[in-house]
């Protein structure tokens, strides 16, 4: 039997109030978040600009939770060191970006950090499969990157299942992350397809108490996880 990582929830700070980030971090911790997800956007790889290493360092100073840094930028290789220094634990880069993927993986591991390889909703899983044996995370995006609060794209679920199969064969301890439009409803489907790491923005920070929101999501991923295909 393959032993997969435990199911984890990573609230995305992109949906929080940037003027009160410390409160959001505290609320996520109190609600039992397993990690925090930080979305870095450069205005080139995606049509939006968010923040850089300075903000990651400010969050790092406020929490011991693992920081999952999602680099939606054209040249991840140029910036992995800065984001590692800022306190990122896992640096997730896109395979559609300009840097050579194998080089990014090597560079991040040489820094002593964990590396994640991400694909956009319109990219085939064959883009990420060759790296499955040497990354710490595969991230399948379930919205077009750039903004929080979008609707989950169910057509990515077969890709989650395919990535799951590949990881089970070659690297079962790696995380399979799903990012975009995760709610209590879509989390069940993603967990059933084999996701283990759930990024959630609006469903955590855009209405209602953060701890209750996280409890609801936790119940959903556990339910889906019980039905996961093995
Ligand atoms: C989108 C980001 C996501 C986003 C998630 O480009 O990568 O992490 O913030 O937010 P929700 O859960 O609201 O889709
Ligand atoms: Zn993200």
C-alpha cells in the first residue's frame, strides 16, 4: 500500500486584507491551518502584480507555519534564492515559465528548500510528469492563475488523478496540491482525485469566521480522502 502525505490545508493570503495581514496569519493559525500559501505575481507571467520577498519575510516573522510560496513569475530561477532567504519553505514554480525546470529544481534543492512544480489549467500533465520523481510537490491549478475568488474548473480533475498515479509510482511522499476555487464542495472532489494539499483563499478569508471556514474545509477534505482511489 502506498503511504501518501497527510491531507493539509494552506490558506492563501492573497484573499486576506493586506492592511491586516498579521491578523489573517493569526486567525489561520488559530483555525488549525497546516501551512500558508503566498502568491507571487510579476505582471508578466500573469496579468496581475501582488508582492515580493519583503512581504514573505514579514509573514515569516509572524509565524512558524511552513510557507508555501507560489511563484507566478516568468523567471523563477532568478528569484528562488531571494524567496528562500525571505523564509519560503517550499518554492513552487511554473513549468510554463521561462526558466529551465530541471535547473530550478536543482537550484531550490541546493538552497535546502523544498520545490514544487506547477501547471496551469490548460497545460497537460505530461509537462510535469517527468519531474514527478524529484520534486516535493506537484501543483495543479484549478483556475487560471492571477486572481483569487474564481470558480473551480472541474475539467482539471482527471489531471489530478493522473498526477496522483504518477506520484504513487515514483514519489508517493510528495504533496499533490490543488489551487483555485477550493470550497467545501470542490475540496471533496479534489481529495477524491488524490490531492493532498489544498490551497484555499476566498473560502477561508472572504466571509465568516476563519476558524469555522477551516473546520468546514477540513471535514470536506477528510471526507474526500476517505473516498480517494488507491
Ligand atoms: C490564483 C492563486 C491562488 C488563489 C486562490 O492565481 O494562485 O492561490 O489565491 O484563491 P481562491 O481559493 O479564492 O481561488
Ligand atoms: Zn496560488
